[in-house]
């Protein structure tokens, strides 16, 4: 039987002589960058210090439980479909993406609840149940969110913003859309009920932003959810990362796992490769860093004079909050807790006060709000038969505050507090069913992902740390150096990270031009 050969794939000889690109970091941004470069004809080497691809989107297995370490939802699946299409492949043939309905449930200490979905009539009914006078405000908020999506995501978010003129041109539009107003401030203008103000303003926390201080452009997430839905990949985001790695290998790319880059090598203001921690030098025609932008500029370019991203500038940068994540498994619970779905948000007694403690005061509060992920209701293979797999995520201060938390001392005490909240408000009897357990603190993020200050999402997306003000996808510090991932434009979250590789593809010439 004849083997069908994809005519779009370069021949072995062509791959061997193609320009070489080194991608640092096999997180989702690095994987997407490698796919884009492979599609443009480059010979790609992807280097990562972890043992599996995916970065924050990887997974750990403990006693038959799969713990999805980071992102759990896909909100703009077309960015993945477009990425696969650029490589001559079909995303849905390789990844099993399931729509969530409802998207998630929000619970407050007073016992009230709110289910978010993509159905407008259901959403109006949910709002009317909590606050009938806010239904009209919801319709206005949706129109506001769509306008910001069209401008902030489809326009600015999918092209490079490295030239100051690009920012100057859009300043009037920023003013018209009141980008100076915060996400919470905008929600407060549309909703009178404080619960609804929270429900339509908390989304920046999922990309590391303070809802009371990041630009109202980020209300676009409400449009993303409604227009495209909230999805879950069977096998978790780690399954998407594995599928991406297979595409790269099919293009002739090489993944070097458990290998760390120590320095980006620059000569005459041009990148010419990287040095690994073992001393090996890997020559390259261009280098793409998916390492955190802060790590890239402070560590990997430590011997290169920098004009923009100097140590002083990075010291003034505001970083996203840290994360405390408790991953745990349970036995004999699949039929328990029937009212607990795939995604639940448990609000503490305070909203702004807690956020201020996390972002401004750097204080580990006694109260907490939790995001609880229970993938086993959708993906039974994530846990042993009859059991469940969970994670509970609590936003906490990063490690850079003067009164920093000693997590070696506080970690177990805080985990016990998380368990107590879960038992009282969501999972009664949890302690009697626990099996596997794993805890990540900001110190874990610092050590595992080389994240500055142990931040969960790199640079905070405030208005003066977004677009042109954010680290650019093409570096001004050395020719041939590019950046992708959460710390660069357009920002954190799966849509932003995958879009950063799309912007990269617009900036990098085809391999045939370089050759």
C-alpha cells in the first residue's frame, strides 16, 4: 500500500538546509511559535527545562489522578483552529474539545448563586432572579463588551504593537471606549447589585489583573464567552500541548526536554544562538523566547546591554498576583456533591478588600475566594473509577512585597484553611475521601516556571503595561530576537498566548527569504 505524503511538507534535504530557529520554552506560546515557524519553512529546535511540553498547561499524575496544572478552559477555539490550519492540519481532528453548559457557577457566602452560560434568555433570567432592575444594564454591558472585543482583540490583539505610531493612531479610540476606566468601574456603571458587579468584573483575575485597576478593555471577555463559548479539552490543556508537539515533530522540528537555556547569545547587536546550562552552544538564525519576559531580559540577556528593558525599568514593573493551588483527589465521590459542576467560583465575604490585600498590601488574608475545578464530571479518565480530581485556586500576593509570605511555614496551614472553606461551603465530608494531594505556591511558580516574583501570569495587564507599553513581540534589544507568551503582547490567557505566535508569524520573514 502506498504511503500518502503531504506535498506541503518540505523534503528532508530542504529541512536540513533551512534557516534554524531556536524557541526557548515549550509552554503554549512556545509550541504555537514553533508550529508557526515550521509552517514558514524553518528548521526548529524547541528547548524546555521540564520533562513534558505545555509549561503551565502541563499535567501531573498522582495515584491515578491527572492534575491539570494551569489553564482549564478554552474560550476562543478559533485561534487554535487557525493555528492548525496554518500548518495544513485540522485542529478538531486531533483535539476533542467539549462545550461547557453552564460555563461556571458563582456562589456567595449568603447562599445566592449565579450560573453563567451563552444563552441570552437564561442569562437575563439569572440576572432578574438576583436583581430585576439590572437586566437592562446587562444588555448594555454586552454591547460594551462586543465593541471592546472588536477593537482590543480582533484589531490590536492580533497585530504587532512595537511601533509607537501604532499606539498614537488608536489613542482616540481608547478614549472613546473609556479605557481609563477600570473593569469594575465599568461594571458598576451597568449593574447596581454588588454580586453582579463582581460576576461581570472578576475575569481579569484569570489573567493576573486587579479588576479595580486594569483597563475596562478587558470586559471583552464577557463577549468572548457569549460569542464562542467556554470549552474543555478531553485530556486537559496538556492534551492540546501534546497535539502541538506532534505537529512540530511532523514538520521536522526537534523538542529537547529537560534542557535549560542559560543565555541568549548576542554579537554585534544580533542573536546568533543560545548557550545551554551544560555549556553547549546551539547556533540559530533567530531566537524566540517563550520564557517569561522578565526572565528573558534579566537573566537570559544579562550580558547584553539593554536600552528599554533595563533592570531599573523591570524593577518598576507591576507583576500579577501569585497563586496558591491545591490539587487533590478523592475516592468514592463521583455520585456525591451532585450540585457541584465542572467550574465553581466561591466568593469570600469581601471583594475589593481582598483584592487590595493581594495586589496592594501584599497581605495573606484570613478570608479567601476560590476557583474550584472538577474536570472529572466531564472527563472521567482524569480520576480512578468512582473518584474525582479537583483543584482549588486561591489568588495570593506574589513574592515581591516587603512583608512577603514564608510559604515553607505557611503552606500547610493555608491548605488546611482552603479545605475548611471547601468542606463548609461546597464539598461536605471532603476530609474523609481525600487521596492524592499536591500544593503549588508562588515559590513553586518561581522555581518551576522561572516566573519573576512567583507571579502567576507575568506582567499585570494595566493600561500602561499593555499594547505598546508591554514587552514587544520583536525585541528592540537585539536583532533576530522575538518574544511570545503571557508576558508580551497581547497578554496572558490562552487566546492571548496563542495570538502572540500569530503576531510573531507576521514579523518573521519566510525561511525562503532568509536562506
